[in-house]
C-alpha cells in the first residue's frame, strides 16, 4: 500500500491505473478506523482494481464548539489496518492541500440539510458536501462507499451527485454493530465504561420501535413513544428522535409502508447517531 499526500500525486497514481484499464473505488474517511470502515474497504476491494481510501479529518464539517482538536487520530494504526484490508492507496492530505490559500467555494445541498444533524450542526453538511465533491474531483472514482449509519450524509451525497452530474456511483453499505448492538463509530472511543453501557439504549430503542411496527403499530407518535421510553429508562434525552421518509427526509406521520427512524444523543462525552429502516407488515 502506498501513502500519498498531495493532490498531484494521487491524480498521477489514478491516471496511471486508468491507463491500465483499472476501475477505481474510493472510501472517504476521517480515520480512527473500526470494523465499519473496514467493511467499506472490503466492499470496494471486491469490486475494483484500485482501492483508494482517503484519510482526512475535515475541519470544515466541525462547528466552533465541536471536537475537531480531540477527534481521534492515529495514522500509523489506520495505515496498518487499511493495508490489511487490501487498500492500494491511502490518500492522507493536509488541510493546506485540500483548502489552499484563497479557497472560497462551498457546496450546499438545500432541504436535506435542514433537519436532523443539519439542524443541530449548522454548516456541517456544507463541509461534508464540499470535501466529498473535492475528493470526487481529485480521485475521479467509479464508485464511492459510505456507511448507512450516516443515513443523512448518504442522502446528501446522492443528491449532490445527481444535481451536479458527478459520474460517481454512490454505494451504501450496512451498519456494522458491536455484539450488544451499539453502532460502530470513531466517537465511541470517548465513552467511559458507564456511558458505553448506557449508549446501547440507542439501538435498543430503535429495535423496540421496529418490534412495535412488526406487530402492527405504525402511527408515528406511538412508534416514537416506544423508542423514547427505552431512552428515558437509560437517562438519555435525545437531541432528536424522528421518523422520516427514506428519499427526502420529510417528516412522516406513519410507517406507510417504510420510514427511517433516526436518533442522535449525547451520551457521556460522545455525540452518537443511529438509525433503522422500519417496514410495516
């Protein structure tokens, strides 16, 4: 595996591979790899000749009081894990490479970014869309791989690709969970033992709602009430707990026939998100 740091070098490497007829898969990340990241790399490895993983803690998607400085970083460990997953190139640029002096362009996806994490973290998705658009322009992959845990991010990127005619196939991969159901996240490293135990309530709340729907409860208030009861029992006050459509995140009054149940909450020192697609019987 090669570690490449400059835009010029990654472009040259991809150009050379394209000249050999290679297909290119990209996995955009901020590092602190866990099994969820590795599942994306493995999916890309199975489908492409050249696999590029970007490792860049993107400052523009952090708010002024968020955890940019504290975000976990261990490039040596990440490089080792990426190589074991069969990655060909780890693209690890600096902020100066990605945002050179005079950088003045932002990508904004309206509508989808007004709810959920977009409402709680103003400007977050502008940072996400801008950096992903840059990565697509630099790497020019055939496909890019994202986890369903960040369901809103996935929809934002799909809409950006559609609206801007970017020739990249956006591939969604399933949420990878710990044995107790907690969705894997780099921010799980912030959890102490007690908070780690409480955090399992997020998945248990979603699962309880899914069980209620499977038994015929489809009204949004009832479904959300079932989930909220589990969070209340764990002493968790969610930042949001919402039922949305799968395609444009509009609020849903019922699971009819499917809906996205999404939650965000602060548990100890970590802000965690999770979601589940609910399907009426």
